[in-house]
C-alpha cells in the first residue's frame, strides 16, 4: 500500500469514527436565548412552470463483443469484466427480479463440471474473485485472478455463462435468498437502501426502472428454473456484450477469451423501449416500519447525463453541496457538524450505488434516464422535517447564490485529486472505459479534470440554474410513526430545533430561514405505505 492510499484510508477511518451525531436533548437549564415565536406553518411554494418530459435518448451501441483492454504489464493480476446491456428493465411483467436471479444462479450455482460447493473450493486457493452485479440496464460479470492460475480460471469464468449447472436445489436456495433480501434485509434492516428504492419507485412509476432490481415478492415467487434458462439465452448475448481485460494481457488471452465467448447466442430478445418520463414534482411516499431513525431521500428525473456539456459543472456544484461520505460538503457541515442532526448528508448528479469497500460510485450502472438526488440519514424522527427543509434550503441557496470564490477553489482542488482515486484499480479503470463506450465519453475522468481546470463560478452557476430545480423534488421517507410525519407534511408545521448549548446568532437566524423554506409538496400527493406491503408486487 503506498503512502497516499494509506493516508486516504486513515482519513476515511477517522470519518467513520466521528460519524455518529444526533441532535442533543434539551438541557434542564437552557442558555439564555431570544424568545421564540410559536412554530408557524412553512410557506407553500408557488408552482413553477412544468418541466418538459425527460426523453429516452438511447445510449451508444458498441459493436457486438467489443473488446476493451487496459494493459498493465507490471501487474501480476488479470482482471476480467463482461458487461451486458441487460438488466431489470428486461424482466418480464410479473417476473420482476428474473435478470438478477439469473445472474446469481450463473455465478453461484455451479457449472456442468463443478457443483456450487466445488466452484468455491476451486476458486479459494487461487484467491480468485467471481461476481455478478445487475442494475436497471446493465449486468456486469467480473473476475480477478493471479496470472499463474489463468488457464484454470479462464475456463471457469467462461463456463458460468456457457455451461451453467442449473441445479434445481441451487435455484431454490438463491431464489429464497432473493426473497429474504426483499422481506428481511430491505424491509427490516436497511433503511437507507429502502429509501432509495422507494424514491426510484416514485420517480419512475409506470416505467421499467420502477421496480427493485432484485425483484418483488410476487415476481420472485412466480419465477421458475425454466424462466432462468430462457432469460440467460434472451439477454446474455453477443450483441449486448462488451468485454474488458486489464493487467498483463497478451494476444493469446484476448483470442482465447473472445473465441470462447463466441459460443454465446449471437442475438436474443429485442431491447426494451424506454418511455419518456414526465416530471411530477411534489410527491412523497412515507414507508412505515419499526426503526429508531428516519431516512430521507429526495430527487427528480433529469435529462442530464455524462456527455452533456453541463454535466461536469453540475457534478462539481453537487460535490460542493455534498460529496458522498466526505466531510467538506455544505449539507454535511450545516446539518451534521453545526446542528448535530445526523450522520450523513450528500448530493448526487447521477444515480449513485456505492461500490463495496469504497466510498465511490459503482461502475457500469449507466442509465438512459438519470436522477439528481439528495440523501439525509439517519435523523431523529423529531427533527426529520427540519432536516428535510434544511436540505432543500441549502439546495435552493446554491441555485440562488452560487458558490463563493474561496469555496469554489477548495472544491476544485479537492476534485482534481479525488477523481484520481476513482480509477486507482484495474477493475475501476475497466469500468470507466466501458461506461465511456455507452455514454460516448472517451477518457471521461481526464475530461472531468480538464473541465475542472476551466470552470469558473459564473459558468457553474449558469449550468446550475439550467439543471437544479428544488421545486421539482419528490421525497421518500422511511420512519416509524408515518401517520405523524404525513400529518406534519400536510400541515407544513416544522418544529424548531432546540440546543443544549449557546449558538451564534447567525445560525439561529438561518434556522428561522430554514423553517420558512417551502417544500414543493402537494398534500394530495403524499402516500403512506407499510413496509410489509412495499415491493410485494
């Protein structure tokens, strides 16, 4: 591990150790403060002009089995990445979760030569990795092995696609695991992901993106082993595949891999047409479940994506507002550090899924239609509504006032360095290179750094005003007392914060401005859903 990476990990550890804040209870004898007026309902936001529909402009279409190589002769590790333009949008209606379950059975269910247990026994002494990750439009199969074990691993890695075992007992095991993910891990354990899935379902209602990638209860229960076999033939085909290789790659390896994968079906099912999304701001879904905290997600669908000239300035502005799991963002500093409300507050210019073991976005989750989102979590229920108003207030302030010059330069300096970490492994470089094929953005991260050098506060502000729309937000909440939260949202009554220590007058004045910040919510568009009903069908 080099010194720079070690320093990064130390800083990240410090972030985690310091990341447990909550609003302190009122002290028995509070410090002297000006008398507060009784809470007043927040102002209603005047509806803005309707935003135009977000079209489904197709992503680029690489050649069948196009090969991407990131040569690294000095590394002893060979990385594989097979990315199929196939995902949960390809799930048949009533069989939601089929693509994800198919990918799981292929990678975990064994091959014709190896049972599932034998597959793990063979991979373990090689210290090899073999994984699948499905998303809305893409499914990635990744592998990693030392070059000394290449011949054996290459056979196994391709056999999971070309000669799967399709063991009925493994199918039942993995389908049960997928059902447990919905019923237990999502509904009962992971408030953060549940809120993100709920926001997806709200923003993309009636769209192929709407259902959870892992499926629904009724969808998974309806899937048969024959469905899985047919889905593999339908969507994991040559014409949907991009092949990635990194490390000490030679011509023999390229030829061996491509010749083996040529046994895949040449074509399969036609691509699923994606409809335009008509923005419908002002909606909220409140998921009720037993939980000590409240998770808040908010966002809207946007036509902005990589390749648009405004993507870099908007991504820069949202990084300044709240880079994922970083301390310097405005939301983090204002809501957590100054007010002690919660753990983390972040903002995203495109759909974000954290890559395991990192703080970075996962590669190969490209989407035709993107979303801009803000996350606020976990929050004490009594302060959840204030935190929501606070997040909207600071987003609105960014649109109205822009980024101060000093903070602009600090954010630029941070991103010029931080983007280097996004490409620090062969697998991540492969992922970015493959994404660039679909978005039409060669050398994406280098383009980002070049853009950073040229951005000005004025150019960023112009792009922000074109694309950041607080009035377009919709909301997803995961909380215990959902009826009380729904009532507060409808009445627009926000409880002021109380503090156990004196606060500077500027902060108290800003609290009053946050209380007055309108939420773009329509009382008739607020839904309450028990967690036990969500993702049922």
